[in-house]
C-alpha cells in the first residue's frame, strides 16, 4: 500500500474523523481506484513508443474499449495506437509530442474504435513523465468517454451549418435590424436585392432604413405601426430604392424579437423582390381597364371615374358633364375602306378627343365608334358648350386615311351631374339619349339632355313595346290611296299605306310609328308584312277586275339597306303569284344618303325582278342629280311640300316645273302627291304632270272601298 504523505491529509485532521476513515484516506491506491471508477473512463500509464504500450491501465478499460485491461499490456496484440481512429492518430501523436517538448500536461479529444466496432469519443488528459536525466520515460493520465457530449456538439454544429447555409444561400433577403432602423445582420440575397456590391456597401449605403430605403417617406412608420400592434408584419408590400436609384417592389414578413423581460431587442424578417409580379399585376389591371386599340380607359373604368368625379363635385359644389360622342361616318368608312382604316380613324379621333379636354378630365372609348368624355370641376354650363364646340371642330378637321382625305363629324349628347340625375347609370343613359337626339337632328352637333327629351324617350320605348305586341296581335292593316292619270282621268294604281288599329283605341298614323320602327329595326318585320299583304290583295284585286292593276308599296331606308330586301320581294311575288309588273316599290330619296353605289346596285337587282320603281318624296332629299340618270326608275313622286304651298309660295312653281322636266327628260313619269284642291290639280295638269294622288281625288281607303271605287 502506498501511503499518502502526512502533509496532504492535514486538512482532514482538523475535522474530527473516525480512525477507520482516516486510514482509508491514507490509502492512496484505494483513493486512486475510487477516483478512476467515477470518471467514466480509465487511468493509464504508457510508454512513449509507436504503440503507446501500456504499463498500467485501470479497471474502466473494459467498459471504455471493450477489451480487458491486460490486452493492452506489453506483448499483447491490442495497443492504443491500433484502436485510435486512423484519422486521429496523427493528431494525438502531435498533441502529446508538443506536451513532451514543453513539459506540460495535455488534453486531446479524439476517437477510438471500441471492440464492438463502435466509434467512441474520448477526452485524454495526461502529462509526461521524465527520468532523472530529463528524458521522456512514460505518459500517464486518464481517458474519459465523452461520446454523448461530442455527438450532441457535432449535431449542434451541423444544425448551425445548415442554418448558415440557408441564410447565406437563400433567394429571399433575410435581416435583423434595430427598431430604430439600422442593420444588425443580413444575408447576401438582401445585398443583391437592394443592388449593393457587398455587405459593407449596403451597411454604408443604408445607414438609416427609415430615410434611405423606402421610396415613400411614411412607409417605415406604417411598418412600425403594424409591428407594434401585431408583433409582426405579413406580406408588407412597399416600394424601395435600390442603390442605383431604381425603385423596386418588395414584400416583407418580419417579427419582433424580445428578451425574457419583454424588452424589444430587434426586428427580423425576410424580403422578397416582387417587382415582376407587381408589374404583371399592373399590366393586367391596365389591360382590363383600357381599350387595347386606343389605350383610352374603357367602360370598366368609366363608372369608377364617374363615381370618383361625383364625389369631388359634391365636396366642391361643382358639376360633372357626361358627353356621349358617336362618329357619324364611322360605319361607312369601316365598311368601305376596311377595318384597318377604321382602326386608324378611331386612333386618330381618340387622340383628338384627348387633346380637347384637361388632364383632370377623362376620355373613354366605350366600344365601336362611341366615346364618352367626363368633364369635372364645372361651374358654368357654358364651359361645357365651349368644350363641345372644340370637340366638334377638332373631330371635323381633315383626316387622312390610306392617302385619302376624309371629313368626319360626330354627334354629341350631354348630361349634367347633379342637374339631370344623381346616379351614374341614369347620367350615362341620358347622355346617350341626348346623343341619339343630336344624331337625328342632323348630326355634327351637340345636344343637352332635357326633361322633354326624356319624355319622348319614354314614349318611344312604350311605342316600341306596343308595336311588338301589335305584330303578334295582328293589329296592322293596309289602306290604299288611288292615283289618277291626268291623260285618261282614270285610276292608274294605288299606294298601299299601313294602318295600325289597336283594339279599342283610335287608329295610329304611320307618321308616328314608322320612324320608331325604323330606329328599332322592327321595320323589317313590318315591311315584310306589308309586302306580302299588298301582293296578296293585289292578286285578289286583279282577279276581281279582270285586268292588271299596280299596287305601290313603300320601302323605308332601313328596309332598303337590308341585304334580304331583294329576296323578300322575290318571295312575296312568288308566294302570292303576283305579276311583278303589278308591284311598284316606293323608295324615299334619303335611302341613298350613305352609299350611292350600293343604292344603285340594289335598284338594278330589284328592277331585274320585273317590278316598277318610284322615288318617293322627291325634291327634299339630297339626291345628286348626277346619279339620277343611273337610277332605273319609272316614276318620280314629287314631295307634298311643293304642292301644298303652291297657292302661297309661288317659288314652288319653278321647282315643280323643273322636276317635271327633269323626270321627263330621263324617261320617267312624274306624279304629284298631296293634291287637295281643284287649283292644285288644274295647275299640275297645266305644267305637264302625268299623275296625281291626294285627298282631292281620294283619301287612303280600305280594300273593299277601293274595289267599289274602281268598279264605279
Ligand atoms: P308617303 O309614302 O309619302 O305617303 C303619302 C302620305 O301622304 C300618306 O300618309 C297619305 O295618307 C298622305 N296623303 C295623301 N294625300 C294627301 C293629301 O291630299 N293631303 C295630305 N296632307 N296628305 C296626303 P300616311 O299614310 O300617314 O303615311 C305617311 C308616311 O308613312 C308615308 O309617306 C310613308 O313614308 C310611310 N308609310 C306609310 N305606309 C308605309 C308602309 O307600309 N311601309 C313603309 N315603309 N312606310 C310607310
Ligand atoms: Mg309613299
Ligand atoms: Mg310621299
């Protein structure tokens, strides 16, 4: 037994120890073994040779290495160098070597391979032993199993490494900032998003986030306000200024970080560059609110803007004008010159309209050739009239399309907020109605919406509704007005004139419903009824009389332009079996206003069917005399106005004579309408008119009366 020298146990003697305990404490071997037992490892003493040959190993050896202690002693196969992990051998030798050289103790952490093949981490603490000559003799120390601690250290390092990698390689910017707006930490992505060259560059460039980063000065306040109420911001979108001055859109997600006491330490969060998405969204929004051809706001934006302007008008006690604009000749140009020219025209007009208004006003393209102007901040209605005059003038400036010059006009209708209506829908409807009115009143003008106009509009809607019912209920019928041949003083034909006889109500004159039927398109249906009914009754009349008798049917301008007119006439003839020569079509002069070429073409097609043709209401329209010779027409019907004022306006005499001469020179017969007096009859006869029609001879009468009239 090795005794511990008395100096070392002195302190214990001061305590009153039992003799047996004192003895135990003086037994150094026992003490050493007790210590070694508790270190989760082993004590050792080995030689400084290539195998670290053991001269002493303690009891823990088996538990630590899986080998019995004696296996390590000299002459055995197992040695410390062998069970040291090959990758760590060099390190162990170097560490111990240095300790020997410097005569110091050492610590080395490294791996050994347990007998079971497991890797065990050990911490070796030891010191060199020298002989009297100062040469290294042995090393003694302890080896402790630190596997558990080491593995958790490694795991922690790996996790740290992974997080660092996420931080360093993230596409999103990641940052920590002080609450007052300077960076504590950020990753390379943030540097890149903000367009800086390096970490330092960003730190120097953005010393104060509040003032240097956000494009809008109040944005950081907003960020902080959300932060302090919710402790976080989610998808916070903001515009920020990059180093080069370019403004980009970012989206931030961030949170507050507080210590245990709740003191705010810093903010941390992520930044995503969403400029591309924002641009795309903006592009989509623009597209859905603007007209692709002209780039003007479209219908969607119109209502938005109008509501906005109404709000402003309420606040500033001003007015808003809503002007509906329709180009008068668009359809004609689009149809005859093609869509390309039509598009060009619309673009030109869009540009001109935009120049006629102030920046605060809005020009909208509704579609087709319809535009709307919204004029804001008005106090005097006269200002609107002035603007509209500017629009009319600007639109009417010569316009060059495919190297041809055109003069375009437009019709404008205006409603005023709050005078005419309060809600956007009604204002738009009223402006539209006023536009319609100005179109009817001869185009190239503007018209304000009025109460009176509204009343007429309502009547028109009502009339349209009742007309549709009338078609279904068979309330339409025909009267016939006989025509007289001056030469023979005999009836030479009759004009079919439509009558509307509603049940239990007075008869309605065609003058009040034909124009509405024209506007609404109902005329096509009504026209077909007249054609078929007139043909049918003409056949009956022919049979009754036993001779040929001509019935004239009116064809309205819209009916005339309808592509199916020729085939409708053909069908009516076919269905009734009427001799085409017994049917005359009266075409009003105004039918040819828009397109003389196609007018003449249709006349020829009708003529080819064998029917007769007459120009109705001649003298009031715009027919160019130059074209008249190309019309395959049998008869000119002089408009009533020239006859009815014959007695009071002698100037009509010249016109009447001229028309008769013109008709005759082109080989046409000339008939005067609206003859009411003996004087008129005698006069017309006197100047060579061929036929007459009028109350003086007969009013329009039902078919049975006409039959009686003819048989007389
Ligand atoms: P319009 O074709 O010029 O027909 C002549 C109009 O003058 C008829 O009016 C007729 O009743 C009226 N009239 C005849 N003699 C006299 C007279 O001595 N003095 C006066 N003051 N008037 C006379 P109505 O029947 O009211 O027809 C008016 C217009 O309605 C017609 O003018 C025609 O443009 C249109 N219309 C009538 N029936 C039809 C039809 O079946 N189809 C089409 N599309 N239009 C029709
Ligand atoms: Mg007529
Ligand atoms: Mg007429």
